[in-house]
């Protein structure tokens, strides 16, 4: 169990994080939520995902997310295609046709000894908003509609968003979208309404295999470390955690994953970096360019005189 | 497409499946393409035209080119009015445009821009109104000078607006875009001056246009050389065609502006040069906008450089941070 919140200092330091870097810091505290509950998130263990899409359905139902187009994509069992304004959980299906070495005692093996399916590996993964520690969508939102909750999650306030669409271009994961019907930006809220009542998010609640685990982020990170070692030891050395490291380009994700292949295979960026990290340099160059324009105008106006 | 770094070498990255060309999820984009429509590149052009025109108006006012100053003030007021209309029109919920002024955030170039515009636009309108009606001349000059100070900011912040996104073509060019955009703004303002004022009174406009085109060409060259794979998005497709057209129009217009400075060209020739400069500036903005869109659409621009970054980070010293990102 993690330290009770009441005993924590205002700016708690996570083990392993350098004290004076922002990465490990508690985003809720940085956003001004003093005396807040522990930061929560998702650990999505794709090694036990069975592709049932109960998470997609539960999310749609609980949050009354509208229909987002019915299409036949031709992408395995995935006709959802990706996260968007009206899809907040998305189950990816990847068929890998090649000989997959099976670990000893693999329970997938046909008891009759028929190994004819041995050349197919099916990866399934339920994607969701990462609720980044350093969230680009939140940084660039000009209205303050995107906010950091007391749980450390990132939520759009629908009554404030004016549909400028900046967050859509800023997200390094392509999560948030603008809905055609109402013009506003929408994404996963980590079931903010349920959290307030002590309930877990609808997707985690509905997941029959516990592929989607919900809880305090500190605890989830420990669970995930154990799990990835377990899966590797069981003969899947390719298992890896994605988004669990507070030193990565987004300060660590609030929703992170155990993957069985490279992130890009699942449609995830291999090394996302929040765009606002470069913002000071951008403003500096813009300042120099602005001064250059002023200087050019002065030169142009004096040019003919001498 | 980018197959670099496929031969493994990363910890825990044993080849389970012989690597196919699959470096993305069914070729789908990783980041989302912008939802902004043609209103936004139009605004990039018009905002630049307004900002640089205000600088030119202030300079012309102070150095006695009063006819040029009046034209530039009028142009700035007209361009910024159209700009604001385009910006509101592009919102998903236009009725809520005032929410832009609900907070001020330096981390949001759009927030900064909204505040700058809300100070700048009234100044340009006041400056133009005074110049046209001849009323309140002192206040008019004060507004002209104040708008002239804010003008460069209006012309340059839009580069940060695009750079501060996850679209590889925009983000990777965040160092160069400010110079391209202020150059393009100067080109447009110079072009407007050449169209509006007879050549003998348009010297500053012609000189500004030549400097603007030079800055644009330099910045585009730097983008091509320095930003890595995303530069391809500036060279190819619609973006490439638009940018090449913009260069051609800019160089043609600059040549006309040069002729206007050296000789006494016909009024028609000067107007055509000015029109080429204005069109070139607009076409360039649409080209940059398209390059960003194209770079977001194709996952190779997102995945390739990130994969390369990981490879570089993991290869040199043994025992480098055993990051678990991959």
C-alpha cells in the first residue's frame, strides 16, 4: 500500500525520480489541488486481453458516448479503428502470421497435439487516453476547458470548450478529437463521475480478465513491474512496459501498458515527447524573428534616404 | 517505411516474429491530423499581412511616407478584421469564442495570441479610422505606433502556434518557422504597399518585400536541410507544389519590387509585382499548413524519428538508462 495521502508532503517525491525535476512530481498538487486523493490510473495488461470489447461497450454506455460511424475496416476484428472524440476505449487486433515459439507448458497448445495454429499470434490491446503527467492537450488549451483533476487525471469541461481543436493537434498519441455533432473536444475522463463516488471506471469494472486494472498509480506501477518480470520469465522475453517510466517524454503516463511487441505495432508512438517541452525555445526564436521584422521595417524605411 | 533499427539490439527485444514492414497499426496515423480548415492558413496569411503592415505603417509614418502609411494602416485593419472572422468561424463552437479570454496561459500559444490580438486589433482599427477620416490625428499616430510595436508579435506567434503541436512537420520545424512566417508577413505587407501606392512613394514597401522574400527562401532552405525526415512533407505532394509556387511568385514579385526601386516602372508592373508577392505569401502559408497535415497523416514521420531517437539513446554507452519505454 502507498503512504496515506495525509502524511505526504505537499510535493511528494516518487522513489527514483530526481527531486528537482518536474517529472516525478504529483500533477494534482502542481495544479493546486492541496490535500488531494492519491493519483489514480490504469494498468492495461495486454497479455491477458481477449479482445471481447466489453471495455468499449461499458465506456460508451456509462458515458453516453454517441455512435461514431459504422464501417468495415478490414482490420482483423477491429471496426472501431482508433480513439476519437466518440471512442474513448479502443481494442486493437493485430494478427501476426509467423512461427511463434511457444514456451514450455504453454496453455494455448492444443491438448490433442495439433499444432496447426502455431503460426498465428493474435495481439489484442485496449487503448485509452494516457492521462499524461505532462499533458500537451492541457498545456495548449486556450480556454482552460481541459483541466487536471484532484485525482491527477485530465478532463475536458464540456461547458467551457469552444472547439478550437488545438488539443487535437497537440496530443502525441492522437487520442483526443473534436466531435462533428457538437463541435467540442472529447476524450476519456477516467470516469471522473464514478471516481468521486469511490467506484472504478466503467471499462475496468467490465473487463472480465483484469487486463484493465484501476488503482492508485504507485501501486499499479509496482504490480506492473512484477507482472512484466513474470511474463518474461514465463517465456515471453519481448514483454515490456509502455508509459510506466516517470522519466519518459511525458513524465510518465497515468494509463500505461504491458505490451508484447513494439509500441508502434499497436499504433502507439515509440518515444512520445510532450511538444511544450520545446516551447521556451519556440518563443525565443519567435522573439528573434519579431525583432528581425521590426529591424527590416526600419531598414526599409531609412533605405532610400542616404 | 523507415526500417532503421530493425535488427534488434534493444534489451528484451528478441525477435519473436520475423520483422515485417509493420511499423504502424494498419498504416493508420499515430497522431491526429489537425481539424483546422482553410480558415487557419488564411488567418496565418492575413494575420501576417496585418502585423507586418502595422510595422511598415509605423516606419512610414515616422519617416514621412504618409501615403504609404495610410495604405498600410488601412490594409492592417482590413486584414485583421478578416482574420478575426476566420478564427471565430473555424471554432467548433463559435458562440463561445470569448472563452479564449477566460484565462491567460503562456503554455498555450493560442491563448497568448488571443490576448495579443485583442489588444492589437482595436489599435489597428483606431489607426486606420484616424488616417482615413483625418480626425484625432495625434491619437491616430499613437495607435499607429502602438500597433507597430505589437505587429511583429502578431506576425511571429503563429509559428509557435503550429510548432507547439505533435504534427511532425510543424514541430520539427519549430526553430525555422518563425523566420519563415515573419519573412512571409514582410513579403505580403510589401506587396500590399506596391499595389496600393505609386512606386515613387512605395520605396519602403518594395525594400521590405525584397527582405521578406530573402528571409522566406532562407528559412525554407533551412527546413529542407535541418528537420530530418519531416522535410519530405515540405517537398512532396500538395505542400511541395504550393511551396514551390510560393517561391516562384515571391522571386518574381521581388524582382518586380527591385525594378520599382531602381527605375520608374509602369504602374501596372508594380501592381502585378505586388499581387505576386501577396499571392506568394498566401500560397506559402497554405503550403506549410498542408505539410503539417501530410506529416500527421503518415505514421512514418512520427514513428521513424522516435524509433531513431531510441536507437541512438540505447546504443552508445553500455548501461545507459534501461528505460522501459520500448
